[in-house]
């Protein structure tokens, strides 16, 4: 795991990932949003729910990582 203090802080950003299938979203977030909380802690960002899916807010690089991770997990769940 990288030491966050060894990298300069980037710009903060907010982005949304759409989940048209609410059952996929529920499976991904886990019971009591436990999976989201783990991702938030590991990447030092905030993930919340929106009417379309999830809203991710944090440093640029962390938001990029979370979007990649959640996109991959979403794809795997859609494939079954």
C-alpha cells in the first residue's frame, strides 16, 4: 500500500457511475454497504448513493481507481 503523504495531492473530483439494474448495485455494495466502506477506507474517498447509482468524491487518482474497480466489479456481476 502506498504512503499517501509521499504523493502530492491532486485536484478533488466528483463523478457518478450509473447502475440501471438495482440488484447488481445491491450485490456490489454488500450488506449495510460494507463493500463501499472498505473501498472508501482503502482509497481515502467518499462513495454515496444517487438516484442513478453511485457518486464517488475524492482526489483525482483515487476517484480513477475507484471507478476502474467498481466498473470491473459491475461488469463481472452483469456477466453472472
